[in-house]
């Protein structure tokens, strides 16, 4: 088990006086159960693990017991004394029981000193299809995503590289030799991806081939899960997305005949809704906003992101291409760079289930698009994923010209720098160019840069 960023959060939650029962949400196999296991075994005197996929465990929630009676049953079943402050109760696969979800309310109201955590892979799907809800205001959430680059370095015990990039500030000067070395390590991360089992296997063997069975097992698990959240009539649409979504990462997706099928728009749209709730794919929605509030245009075709870049590479068979290039933007028509950028931007949202947006403008037959719009420190920040010189940032310049923003970000394979750029319309702005490997810290780097120019 390698260190994950959630571990620090879980310890903070454990020690917080005003905590609520914690629900860890995320896609299948992103490490939810392992993270809570680690907390329970390392930080509590007594750890009780309840798996609602097991018949005997699920029987504890066969009906709505009074809390004291439920705790007595748990103590007897596991032969462990429950002591508030010293015991962690972890209810896994909580989506299998509406009663268990509702019971979290009474843990909070009647025994707030008792540490209770829950997790599940298909929570959003079950909540939609079966009308399950969590008690409003009685629980808190943590959204878990695939392994980020800093976690990847920790797993590979690349301590020096991790310490170096963790200490970088917005105005640091990174020597080119160090930048090149870290970019090579990031390229390695893009090849492996962030699924914890794949990262652990690669850390042990340092062989990409040895990781292939892990990817295949994960995809098989996704396919097998379909029957858990879809009717027989819907299964074929969801299976089609699982098999074909990787080809369309970073591209606009149209539901009608998606993936060279004959499927209709309505059925595919509903299948995409389900897959997004299962957090296996994400849709980046269009926006014409140039200032807050950030509004979505749901009539414009969204762009697609997959759960993990490693799975995308495996399904597309493009690992050899990635291994031989120096610019990630050059791989698979630039789609892999948009995938990894989006994947890492999503991973910043651990306290809420946030959606990403892209900016577009269509005028006189010409279309302008900026890859991502994010809200950081109360400001709308445009982010372009590019490789070339500043002169190629036409869409970004259009965004600056038409709005009141004077700050933009470019994510690329080059070194970090901040420049004053002037558009063709003579509007000046600060362009903060950030290498891919610092995406996991992009929010704090942007905040530091903004403070320096305000």
C-alpha cells in the first residue's frame, strides 16, 4: 500500500471535533476501501469492517434498528467492543442498502463521537435509479480519483523528484536538466495511468507488459458491473461506451450513432448519464461565459474524458507511441494531453463532484475554443493545453479580447514561466505556462501568481 493524499485528509477528519459520518465516493477500484482500511488499522484501537456485498453483513441492515440495538448487533457479530473515539466502523458497498445510507443520520445525531465511514462505487447510479438518498446535512463527502502524479512518484519511491516539485513556487526557476528528467517521469506516469493496482504492479516490476493483465481485469470488472446498475435493455448501450469511449477522449461527442453504431441519441444519452454517475467517464460541458457565474450550454456537444489515461492507452494500443515522443501533445492528435490534463484537474475536486467546462465562441463560420475553464480563488481562469509558441494561442487570445480577464494558463511540455502577452487587438495579459507535471498543484501555483500581480 503506497501513500495516497486521502490519508492526510482521513487523519484530519478523525481528529476533528465537529466531524460527520464520512462517505468516500468514487469509481470502481480507485482505492476507496484500501484508504479506509489503512486508517482503521493504523489510527484506531478497534476497527470494524462491514461489507454489504456479504449476506451476513448486509443482514445487519435488514430493517431500521434503533441505533443502540444496531450497535449491540455489530458488537456481537464481530466480537468487538465499540468505544466512541477509539473505534472506526466502516460500511463498504453502502449503495446496496438504503437502510444503511439512512442509518448514517442517526450515527450523527445520536452518537457524534463515534467514527463512522462509508464507501461505494455505484452510489450515484443507485441514488438515481432506485431513489436512494443520503441524509442531507448529516454526512460529509470525499471524492476519490485515480492516482495523481505526486502519488505515483511516492509509489515508485522517487523521493527526490517528489520533494523537488513539491517545493516549487509560481516564480521558481527550474533548471532545464531537472525539467527534462521530471518530464520523463511524467511520461512514465502517462503510460501507466493512475489506477492503484496498475501503479502498484508497475512499482514492483517496472514492466509495462506486466501491467496489462491489471487493465484487462479492470475493464472486465466494468463490464461485469453493468448488470448491477442497468436493465437488460440498456446493457448494450453501456457496454458500447465501455468499449469505445477511449477513442473519443478530448473530442466532442454526439450521442446519435456514437462509436459508429446505429444507436439513437436518446438511448446513448441516457447510457452516458449512467456511466458518468458511475464516474467511469466525465463530460466537459461547453460554456460561453467569460466571467462568473460559469454557465453550461447543454445544447452544445460536450467533450469526453475517461476515468484514467492508462486504461485509454491500453484500449487504444498507443503505449509505444507515447514512449518514443518528447511532447505529450503530439500523441493521438493531442487527445491524450487533453485527457491527462482533464483527469488531473478533476482530481483537485475532492470535496465536491465538480464538472469541467470548455469555452467556445462561434461567429461568422469561425469557431474558437479554450480547452478548460476553472474557478480558482473566485476568478474564472482559462486553461489551454498546447505545445507551440504563444502565437498559436488564437482561441485564448479571443477569450482575453472579449472578456475582462488579464490572466491565462497554458499547460504544456515546456518549462514554467510567466510572460506578458499582447493580443492582435492590443490587449495585454499574463500568460502562466505550467509543465504537465505540476498540474496536481495548479490551483496553489495560480493563486500565488495572481497574488504577485494584484
